[in-house]
């Protein structure tokens, strides 16, 4: 089990408090699909994903970005039991969607870039360290079913 310091919990909660799920979700998923174009194969039902403009304007991308952030919010609310909180999501992504588990880290990296560009100097090294720890735990929980 992961041990969370009070400062880490506060830092992660502070990041979430600043997130506009719609714009951050859209930008994060757009960044993933543009920077790592092979990830588009998991979104075949989303329609036009042929270039960055089409991806950014795609309402299904925007909606799924919100879903991703709400999923992360579940982890925030259950920081002491993320592994069990994510058991069904891990199974879904492994068994049904067959998502390459490496993509979870790529999505986390894209989210971190988006947050850093928005928070700028507020995204201090200590806050980033707590955020990266949180994402590492989330990614590990999502990969659980793959092992």
C-alpha cells in the first residue's frame, strides 16, 4: 500500500481544484492522439481524427477527456485504495478494449504537460513530485489486470 504524506494529498487536491475538466480533458486527449498517433486505433468510433484541428474539434474526444478526468477523480477520492477502486477499469481496458498498457503512462504524461502549462509557476517541483507519484499509482492500478 502506498503511504501518502499530508502535503502530497494537499498538493494533489490542489491540482484537481484548478482543473476545468472540459478544457483540460479535451486538450489532454488531443495531445495524446496527436503526439502518439498510434493511440487513435482505440478511438475508431470517434469519427474524424485525421489531424490536430479535427481532433480538437471532435465532441467525442472532448467528452472522453471528461470521462478520463472523472476517472482520476475516483482515484483522488480513494487514494488509500486505488488498486481496488480501479479493478473494474483495469479489467475493462485489458480484456474488452485491449489497450496497450503503455498508453496509460503516455496519457498521464500528456495530462502533466497540460497541467504544467496551465499552472505555470504554481506547479512547483514538490507539487509535480506528488502529482507524478499519484499518476504512478493510478497507472500501476490500471496495469494490474495485465499481469
